[in-house]
């Protein structure tokens, strides 16, 4: 499992910007569940979703770059979330799904 939780080129949670973001977000919470929820909500709500801001340079997809931009598309937010989950040594299994919206309801594509 340690191989899956290791810092990588894109998931560079050892970077000071990531460390600072995580410390500021979880503050004094001791419970793992509380930490995970705070981090998830911070990424979900703290980054403006901008589908038209597409990066073309490989380095721009690093979590340490995303955390400093405060805006991005779904890939940017996923890279950041995975990085902070890895930093907290939480086992995770990211996956991709296809979904579509009908009215106010979201559906998974089968």
C-alpha cells in the first residue's frame, strides 16, 4: 500500500504549499472523518470550477501548482484532492465514471 500513498510528480504533497493548505484546513481536528470532510469541502468549494481554463504544460497539473491557482477544471481538483488524501495516508481508490443530468437529477451511464 505504501507505493500507492507515495508522493509523485503530480501528487506532490510534500510541497510546502500543499502542507500549508492542509494545516490551515484541518486546523485542530483530530478525527480522521472530520479531516477528510474538511479537506473535501475545501477543494469542492474553495476552487472556482473553470472548464475553460485548460493547462497545456505538464507542470501545471501538479497539485502544488493547482493549490496556488484557486481555480481549475475537474482534473485539477481531482489531482489536488488525491494529493491531500495521500498526504494524510488515507487509502483511496480513485475512479472515473460517466454521468449525465436530466433536469435536477444526475444519472450514472451504464
